[in-house]
C-alpha cells in the first residue's frame, strides 16, 4: 500500500502534512492557498510531485494584491 500523506514545502503551508484524497495523487496537480489577513490577499500555488521521499507539494508561484486594491465582490480585499 502506498503512503497517502503529502508534505508541503515553502510558503505559508511549509511543513504541513495532510492525507491525499482518492482522486490524487496525480503529479502536476496544483493546489491554491489564499491567505487573508489584515494586509493584502496572498495567493500561493503548490504543485504536487513524487520524490524518493514520497509525495510533496512545492511552491510554484506566489502572488499578492496591493492593500489598496478594489474590494472583491464579497467585500474582502
């Protein structure tokens, strides 16, 4: 049986370990994490890959919006 856990590397989820869903693992799968706090919205993308140590999500991109941006339709920035 294959280990169903995956570790995150980099970004705000660094060090987190979680179980893969039944649909995963598919190498190249992208997970989007949006961090909302008192400042700008920060979006981090993680890409799933298999290494000799097991499944890993590695940061593939990070984007932040300036805090003076227009509010989103739901009122969040």
